[in-house]
């Protein structure tokens, strides 16, 4: 049988473990709802309007970007290009052309490294270098940031805020995986079968040795336009956000 003093000590120790301020409570991982409710990260935008934001990562590219720009112009579509800094230096005229056509330019790091392996200072340099080259090329600063691979944590979120950028990801049901060259039809089906108000679609305008994205857009753009959707930049889409308490109409 335990002595009274030892028994009291064990009871107090157990109680301390479950205090609200304990290390155990603080270690609970934060989920999407937490970051979404605070506005730290945007995956999609709840809206009653039939707006969709097409986004293109990893460019610009001398082959794919011009084809995509031609198709966007043909269907009166605006998009957001999350550019890689070192490629902006290589193809500055394409970035200028994107902006001149009314599209939006977002920051997607300088060399597209795996952020989960980098120090805070290195990540900061990746953001800063890209901001600098975008500004030097266009005279505009990016207000949106998308981390490579969609990787995020508190440090990345805070660095984006310090640069006055909103961290943007994408609708989970609109990840086309076009970077893996899955086939034109798979890309088309992914977008069309899941299209709904406020979607942020993930595509790429630089895919090594592949041209499936422009081919898929040739079907996606006219079909969604036929359904009544308008294609807007991410920043434009954000202005149409409604309160979660309001009814959101889903369009297929």
C-alpha cells in the first residue's frame, strides 16, 4: 500500500500533465481549419459566384508559357503565375508579358528547393531573392506566395507575412498533377469533374519534356466557360469571399 505522501505526489504529477498550458497540450498539431480560420493559408475561396482561379507554377518557360498565354487570351481568362526566381531572370520578357495581359505574378521561391530541409534564413533568402527579381523585372512586388511542394509551417507562414504576402495553396480536389505527365484526359477530367465555385486549380507552365498542360487547357477552358464560369486571378477571387455562415452554391 502506498504511503499518503507518495500517493499525493503521484496525484499532483498526473494533474500537472493535463494542465492546459502543459507541453502536451501545446504539442497538438494545428490542422487546416486552424490556419484557414486565421487567414494564414488559403486553399480555396468560399463564394457564391462562379469564379475559378487557374494557377501555374514553376515557370516561366520558353515553350509552355507562350502557349498557355495564347489560350488564356483566346478564352478571356485571367490566371496567376507562381514564378521561380531564377527562371524569371532567364525569361524576363515572358513575365512582363504575363503582367501586361492582366495576369497575376506570385512568388514561388528562387530555385524551387525542398523547404522542409532548409533553415529559416535560407527560406527567407529564397523569398527575398524572388521578390527582388520580380520587382526588378516588372516594377511590381508579389503579394502572393506559394511554397514549393505546398510545404508549410509556422516559420514559412511568418516569413510570408513579413514580406506582406498571402500564403496560397490549392483546392485539394483540383491538384491536376500535370507535372507527372498523367495524360491529357486525366488532367481534363480532374478539373471538369470537380469544378466548383471558388476553386484554386494547380497546374504548371514548366514541366520537363511535357506539353500536356496546354493541350488539356484547350478542352478545359471552353467547357468551363460554357458552364458559366469566369477565370480570375487569385487576388480577384479573394475579393469575392463570403462568410462561412452564408450558403455556398456548388456548381458542377
